[in-house]
């Protein structure tokens, strides 16, 4: 049965009326492609600390009491205090299970290490009947079976929802605007596809693995290049074929890149909700660095909200039909070519994404307001209590009832517990207020930082 699609941008949807054991299994993001996972770990760093971003979200997404969040490392205690005592959020109970132990939990009990057996026994005692995670992988499915519990979604639905090749085929079947793309299974087919793109006027081509994230699984080349095997890491072909797409940018005559908006959505059992329209802040290499809502280009004569939501509704129905259940984002590119706006879907991320955290928190505290999320890397590093204190002393720390402020929601520490990088949500009634908070934070002498990738 087709899902009923609701649009209520700027307001939270009714999430799951369940309690859950949620695994921050970010190292399962590539569904068993271990080589690709190692690249992500090297490029992003401290991935085991990213799961703590889920801490203020789990009780917003699962409305029954008694939620459990499984992390690899303990969350920062000063942020926990801030969430509970200042923001007055309820938080899930946190259990610590390192990824290496998590990986054992899908196997036979007799073959598990002592640490995995203890983790399994502890999970068995919990009353929660539902499991979920960043992705639903084979480990989570098998663990649910062993525990006599259920998963919110299926492995197939989770994986299909993140498959760029399946998405491309679906977009083409629906007659939606698409990037010129070709499927290729080897170097010869890649080169043939790139020659076609060069003939069609593209300066660059991007080769995409079906499953990827944060720029990993994506390689860009000049369209005239003749590729050889050594140009590609083996993990690119882990799923078989790859996509070869024309890179649509301002090197192409008549093209002006307007923005990279995203529609935030939640896919439930019988309904799906489009609850925010955001814009991505991207690096020169199209790596995600942050988000902003509403998109600033909406106020610059490029308000394409209606078309974004029209295409998003079609994608939401597709995700539901493929069996995906949970939050996600649909990323677009908007260009103006010869005076006309063109809007194309870039990719779908069927999971808690970098935009889910700030969108849920922003729509909890300032429904209908504006927000911006930035990753900030610090030099020198800070102790957590010192960093929060400096922000508070500057009159910038957000508390409920305010119409502007800074809400830190995760810190990435070094081995000594000092904050290397943090994720910060800037809240206000309008975008001018968000930008003013950023300027005021940058003016604080004790805080020295630069924007960084997510």
C-alpha cells in the first residue's frame, strides 16, 4: 500500500511510538565494505565519537520511555549535564559496546568472546522489543533474531534506500530530471562513458560507488582523462558496477550553481513526513561541512520550494515501497541555466544524517525558525567545561525560551579528552540572528577554530 505523504516543514513529525535499543553502528555504514570503511575512518577521524550526537535525539525519535543508546565510547559528561539540566531534554540510557564486540553479536553465542557474551546477556535482559541503528545491517538482523526482538526496518530496505544506482534507475523511470549517467563494470566501460560525457560538453566526470558517504566512494576526474586500474581503489567496485556521471558546474557555459538543498523526511509504517527544507554547506570538493535552514537562496529570487517538495514526495513513496523505515534526507542540486531553474536529486541518505541532528533539535526548540549547523575544529584544543563556560560567559549558550543562541550538541575529543572538533547549532528567529551568533563566537579571543568537514 502506498504511503500517505505529509508536508509540514518547520515542525517535527510524529516519530515512533515505541521504545528502542539504538546502536550507533556508524562503522556499518557501508554494509560490509571494510576497505571503504577504513578510508572513512582515516578521512573523518574519531568516528567512534560521532555516535554521541544521537544522545539528545533518541528520545525525540522514539516517544516511549526506556530507550537505550549503544555507543562505542561514553558521551561527554558536561554535554550530558547541559542536555538534561539546561535544555531539559530526556535522554536514553547509555550502554557502551565497542564496534569489534558489536560485530561478534551476530554470530553464534558459543563462538563469542567473553566481552561479547556479556554484552549479549545484558541485551537479553532488556525489555525493549525493537532494535535500530544508523543502518540495519546483517549483524543487527541476526542479533535481533538471537534476542527474540525485532528491527524497525529491514536490511534490504536500509541498503536499497542508500543505493545511488537504484536511485538513478528509479529517477529515470519516473521521468524526473537526472544527471547524465552511465553504468560501468570495468575500466573500459568507465572510459567509454567518460568519452561520451566529454563529447556532451562536460569538463569533469564523477565515478560513484553505489554505497558511499561523506565523499568516500566518489572520485572526480577530468572528462578527457583515460583511466587505468590504479586510479581506483578496489572498494569502488565492491558492489559491482559504478555510476559515471557528468559533473554539472559553472565550467559549463550558461550554468550558474544556485544551491545544494536537502529535504528532511521521516518514513513511518504507513505515512511519510517532509519536515524541513535545508541547504548544505559544501567544500570545494562537495564534502558536507554543515547545513542551514531555510536555504538562503530562497530569499535571493530562487525559491523553488514547491518543486523540491514535489520531487521529494515521489522519493518518499519510493523509499517506503523499498521497505525503508526511519529518518533520512534527499539531497538536490539547483542550477540556473540560460535563465531557467533546474532541480535534480543528487542522492538519498536513508538514515540519521548530518542534517537530522540539527533539524530535530531546531524544530524542538524553535519551530519555524532559522538555524545553521557548523563543524568547528579547534586549535588549541579545549577542555569541555572550559569551552561551554566560554560560550556561556559570552552570553551565547542557548537555553529554552530564548529566541537566539548556540547549542553545542557533540564534541570530538582527542586521546586526552580535549575537544578537537565540535558540532554547533546556531538558532534564531531568522538567518541574520544565526549569522550574528557566529560572528560573536568568532570574536571571542579564547575560541580559535576553523570550519571543518562533517
